[in-house]
């Protein structure tokens, strides 16, 4: 495989990041890695306790086919038992004292860049102080001058020699790669890179583990999380200066894992493109995530008629999924060919308090406009809030249009990048979108 790293900034990191897993993914069963869980018959966001290959305790999540997947979060219980607090990149100050401990003031955003955050996950709620909320920059923050960063150039042609040959029509192909990364890093910027291929509807990338049932590159899969979604070749989208998407380090078994799903639509094509991830060892204060709300199943637009579909993440759902308040810095509304208008709103105590976005589309407008819109200031979502995404459709065809993944079917969704990251991937989905991502709940 070609060298997939190009160095940005004044100084590059001397790291051997590209000891990648083979297509058989033998790294998943190596000593210290996760092992499959045979238990079946699960549903929704269910999890079970399991034992990792190195003997440490872990958890396995229910997959889209109703069976439990790989044992993950290996060693988490041991780390928590040792007294680790905070979530993901909850920062410690430069002197090594945990932020907020013994009444110490929270560090400023500038001090955060030099802090030494915790590297182990936790299910403890993460409370963001008001000064951090006020400092959230929804336009993102590029690396500081002289900051050591690298760009991981991830391409489908790295894992499928010559590129992946799609046979045409609607097809969702999944690809994966693992990179040795003993130290935790943060992804602070994403770049979509599809090599100008017009047959790509959109792509999504997850930092979750490869589903146990995905044996071949380009096979079908559900995504355990969705950290980035895009179409076309896009400029870099930066995270806020206090947040980054976590990869590598002990909490991820010393691996940076990328699982990306490409929606092919149209004629046969050979795909070589992918994406770039800008990474840094200068950990931000908080781990970032992406909250996806909306419906795929349950949408029906009768032939030769107009209708409205309302996708609701109820207050009971957010109370269950959100272990702490989250702060959303941008939004991307998504539907397909038949939508006339799409809007997403936040309710608290029965009252509308915010509109994420509200726009009227022309023909194919929902496909052409797949850009994240910054929210200024960042929007707080509390446990118990309600998120409502509404899509107005017009169907001029002689047949019904239903919800689904094909372009001639419909979706009604809102993607919301946020921090601090929720501890369970299934908490990042709300609606009839499958809790493993990339599909429809059974």
C-alpha cells in the first residue's frame, strides 16, 4: 500500500502509522484485540458484557442483523476502576492536575491546547462550563501556527487494488482500514475527496470497529457511528478549537480505525477516492461526536400527491440517550429527490426554542446542497429536549415513493456534529435510522 500520510505544519510527527490490517482483518483477532461474540437475538441499542482477547472486560453492541458484534471498549472497566474521570478528552491542566479538581478553575481555550487530557473513556456525565460554551467557534479552528499535525489520506484504492468496481444502480459499499496508533490523537479537520466521480451520491465515515459480518472490502454494512458525511470534493471542515474526534490510543486498542460507506448511484464505475483526516497529538479538551436524527423507515409519499412527514426524537428518547448536555456546532439537513422543504427544530418544555435550518429546495436541491451550516452560537441540547425534523414532499410519479436508501426513495434527517461525545455509539442515532447506522431499523 502506498504511503497515505502527507505532513502539514512546521514540524511533522515521526510515526509509523501505516501498519494496516489486511482485507481479512486479521488484526481484529490479534492478541489484545477484540474477539467475536456469538450471542444473537438482540435488538436496538442493546449491549452485553464480553471478554476481550487480552482478557480484559468489554462490551458488544447489537448489530443491524440482530446479532452482537465484536467485543469493544476493551479494558474500560479496569481503567475506570483505577479512578479515571471525565470523558474522552476531558482535559487536565498543564501541571497534570485534572481540570476542575479541588475547585480549580476550568482552563481557557488557549490553555486547553497545551493540556494533557485523559485518554480513557468514561460513562460519567461531562458538564461543559459556560466559558467553554461561549468560546465554541462554529466555523471551526485550523491548527495553530507551528502545531504538529498530519493528514491521513484514506483512499479506497488503498484497500482494493485499482479501485472498487461498482456494477451500477443503488449500492452501499463499506470499506475499512486500521492504522497502528499507540497514542491517542484527535481529528480536527475533514476533507471529502472523491476524485471527481459523478456516480457517488454521498459518503459517510465511522471511527467504529468493522462489523464482524463484513468479510470483504466493498460489502454491505451498517455503520456503528457516523463521524463525517459529505458529497463532492469539499474544502476542509474544521472542528471547534476545544473538540476533536478521538482515534488511536489505549482506549481503541492502539489503532486508528476508519470504516467508510460509499453510496454508489447510477452507472457502473471504478472508485478510487476517499477522504482526508487532519490529526494532532495536541488533544482538544473534549471528544467530538455526530448526532443523527430523523427517519428513513415510515416515509410514504403517495403517487401524484403532496404530503408532509414529521420525524421526532421525543423528550423520552433524548432523556434516555443523552447522559449529559451536548453542544452542536453545525447542521446538515438531508433528503432526496422529492422534498420541497426541509426544516429541523428544537423544543424544550413544549416550546420551540431554536430552528437548526429551514430551506425550500428546487429540483434535486436536497442532493446538491450537502454542506454543513455553522450554528452561531453553538446550540445546547439537554436530556428531555425534543428534536423535530419535518419534510414536505411532492410526488409527480404514478407510483408511491417510500423511505429508503436509494436516491429514488426518501429520507428526512439532520446531522449535528457536537461535543462532548456520548459514551455509547447507539446514543448518536434517534429516529427510524438504525442504531448501528447506515440502514433501517428492523
